[in-house]
C-alpha cells in the first residue's frame, strides 16, 4: 500500500493518517510519559509495550495518527470507535510537547465533522473530571456535558487489592446540533 492511501485527511497544520511502522519512536515518546497517560486506563509503556501497541494501531481503523505537516513528526492520536445506534466514540492522546497549541482541537474538529458527514448521528467522549484540559477541549468543540457518573469505573487497585474508583464525565454532540 502506498503512503498516500493511508492519509485520511489533511488540515491546515496536520496530516491525519493510519499508523505505520516508522511511528514507533514518536509513539513511544508520548506513551512512555506519565503525565500524558495520567488519565488513561494504562500505565506508561516501555519500548516493547509501545511496539506491541503500534502493531494493534496499524491493524485497526479506529486509531488515527496525527502528524505535523511542518516536519513529519507524529505528535498524537485520535481514537474513533464505532458504537451502537450510529454513534462514534472519540478520544485523544497527544505528546505533551505539543499541548496547548491547538493541534488536538484541529484534529478532533475535522474528524468529528467527517464522522457526521459519513452518517454518525452522535459523537461522544468520556473523560475524567480531573482532566480539565480534556473536557475544556470538548466544550470548545461544541460538545455538551450529558452526564457525571460517580465512582463508576476503576483502572487500578490499592495495595490491599481494593478498587480505586473514579468518576466519569460523558460529553456528546448530535448531528443536528453540529455547528460546523
């Protein structure tokens, strides 16, 4: 498969595309950062774990690699998972060096627009209420907070094997309300 076939879309500053083998170092760079994965359901990854993760990312159409046009660096990803009732779940993880520069907003805005154009009725996201940057991004993209679930999930257990419960915000946007 030629590289241009892996491109999903281009935005002003980004190339949104499928993952490729050469993304390993860039992927490892952000998946090994404890601050980047702080709210994710996994711990920082070592190089072998990142390599295994990359194989899955290459094999699925749910993960979109985000590459900077300016220098070809892969700086993060957007997850788009098909759900029941014409819904799409969106998620994102970006290299900390590129936080606050509008890249996540640019990538997500374009992919949400595409999801609606391709027939999605609803796009939604779940995030930790403590992850203010994440829910502020969703609100800036026009998502509405639909739920605040109390202690509904846990990813880790304490030293006694007891769940460390976490809350979840659910944000959603429906096609008819999609402003752009």
